[in-house]
């Protein structure tokens, strides 16, 4: 991914996490990750991993479209990503923001929030 721009790298990582693959989540969520979900629930990394391991959450059969993707460099090793996602199976539109931190040379998500919108 070194040839990709930072914006393209972060977009790629966001889309990888949308597959809800256990290995992707484990690799790209920081150990101290937490999320305010669009459901109104709060999740940490372990909750996310448990959900996909126990198949209690959406699976990779659900597809998303990402629009209005932007990043803002908050520090040399911290990026804020903002975008809108459309979930195909139910047309749920969500405004999303994520904070990514470069930890030992690898970008990991440390925070995520989803806010439903119309």
C-alpha cells in the first residue's frame, strides 16, 4: 500500500473493516479501540471480535457504498476520516467518522462513530 496516497490507504482500510472479517478487525482495530455505533451501542475491540466470532453481527454478505470520503491530518501519525455509508440491504445511510493512528508503522483505528441520517 506504500504507493497509495494516505487518503487512499485509509479508505482501503475502512472498506476492509466493512467486511467484518475477524482477522481484518483484529489487525486494524487498535487494542484500545472504541466505537459509538449507529445503533446507539458502545463497542470496544473485544466486543467487535466476539460479535464476528459468534456471528452475532452483519456478515461480509452485506455491501456498502462509501461517498464523501475525506481525511484530515490531525498529527503526523493521526488521521480523522469522515464519510457517508449506504448499507445496501436496508438502504441505511450513516455519517461516519474514524480516528486512525499509525502505531509501529501500521495504521490502526482507535475510534469510530456512526450517526444515522436521512
